[in-house]
C-alpha cells in the first residue's frame, strides 16, 4: 500500500539536481512522449468517430434502415400496399413506405447528367427520410400538389442542380431509357418536370445524383402501372436491423429479400473499422516509446540514487517502500503526461471541429471538412492504457538488485556513523 512517505520521496526525486540534469531531461521527454501519444490517440479516434457518425447520419438521413425488394427483379413488388401494412405491424418498425428507383438522365441548359430518380409516397417518405424535411429551397407541399401546368414537380440534389444549371421553378427534362414499347422496339421516355425544391443531405453522392418526385409521376415517366420496386422501412433502433429484417422476410415470403443499412454500406463501415484498428496500433507505438523513456529514466535514477537508498534503508525503510518510490515516479510521469495529452487532445478536437480547420474535397471524401467527435469513453480507456503502460515500465527498474553490492558496503558505514 502506497503511503505519503513514498509519494513525498518520489516527487522529490523527479525534481533532479543540476548534476542530474540528464535524468531531468529524460524525465521531461518521457512526460512529453506520454502526452503526445495520448493526444494523438484522442485526436485520431475523434476523427474516426466523426467520419463514421457523420457518414452514417447523412446516409441514414436519406436512406431507409431496411429495404424490401425482389430476389430476382421482374415485375416489381406485387400488392405493395398490403405488404407495407403488414410490415408496419412488426415490432420496432416505425414507418414503411413504397419507393420506385430508376436510373435516368437529367437534361438542363448546361449539360445532361445521369442520376437516380426516386418516386415516393410523400407522407411515408417524410417519416422514413430526413432529406425532404430540410430543403435548401422550395417546398415539399408543391410536390404533393397537382401538376403545375401539366408538369409534375421534382426536387433535385444541390450538386445535381448546379451541374445541369437548374434553379427554383426551372423546367428540367427527364429522359428514361425504360420507355414505351412500340412496334419498332422500346422508345425512350422524355418528360418535363418543374423544379419545386432543392435539397442538401450533406452526403456528396446523394446530392450529386438523386432527385425526388411523387410515386405517380415516376410511374408515369417510366410508363408503368401502380408498381414499385422497393418497400423502405424505418426502425426505432437501427442496431436491430438484422433481426427485424429476418422477421420481415418471413412475412414477405420467398420471393422477397431484405437489405439492411449495414449490408448496404458494409465496405464503408469495414474500412472505417479497419482504419480505427490501424490507428490504435500505430499510435500505440508512441506510448511504447514513452514507456521505454520511463524505463531508462528509472534505471538511471536507481543507479544514481544508490547512496540515498542506502541512507533510507539505514533509517528503517523497507525494500518494498524503496520499490514503491520508483514505481510511483513512473506512475506520476504517466499521470502528468496523460493529463496534458487529454487536455490538448480534447481542446484541439473542439476548435478543429467548430472552425472546420481541415477542408476536404467533397468529390473524393463525400464530406466538405474533417469532423471531430471525441467521446469521453475513449478518453477513459486511453488514459487507463497510458497509465498502465507507464506502470509496467517501472517494474524492472524498481526491482533492479544491481545496486545491492554497493548497499552492502554502504549500510554498515551508515550504521556505524549513526
């Protein structure tokens, strides 16, 4: 058990004298090494958490937690209204609605561009997705309303609207390769839509390619009857998606399969998970370097302090107390370095996230800046790991018995001198 005696001596030893300036410098380097490792790990984990949470939030803001679709795409989801009603009765399901996805070409005054047209039931979509709730311009009410002058409404992604040169109330031409069937073969369907809104989800790929319209308008553009190709489901707990998906598959029957948000974004989530593991291992090496500095500092201090050790033992100090003194020195180095690292790490994360210090190319990273989201749980285990490594580095020098020969010579002299 550590007493105030060991703590007092350990603190005094950390304040080296002039003739022990080398030990003082190595002690400072050890503290800085621990601080650098802790700060780097806090910042790296905050970046990883920021990317994961921001991408997940933006993706799930525009996508459903579970998608129900045909195993082999043919004629679409049959009796989708009845199926959606049954899915709504499944526990943890908060909303279910139809969706009709189709690849399409958008033609504007500047250029033509490929994208995805999504036909939705407006009421159900507002419950499933957050995209239509936060429009940069326009109103969802105009999407619900009857066609304006014979032209149905459409809501474009912000980047898509910029690329093809569309503004609010502009007319955009939509060209679908899946058009009407004529005696001479399929003919592309060309329809005009009025831009009644522009959305910005925060995820570049969605803002750059997606557009929303009513389910009826999408079916008309594709020359389809009352058919959809997916039923989208939202849950009260997104982590329950796999088990709820299995329940929905039993209800839907053998013709249909489910796709959860985890499966849809598996590559992205796996990449972030691997990045986190590599980050922890790589930056953990900094902590090992700091631990080696602590070990060297204590070994040198033990060799320098053998006369003091002899005096302490002649005054009645036990070997366990001597070991405790040097172990406390290493732990104090770890605690001070950890406190400095946590303070600098969390402060850096706060200011870097608030003022968006690091900008990104949206076309490459899907985000405009590096998000920092530090978590207190990460700080706890990082601090515990740093202090533990610092403690482990003290075990060998604290148990080092090489000065014993000198102590056996000095102890009798000290006793005779008392």
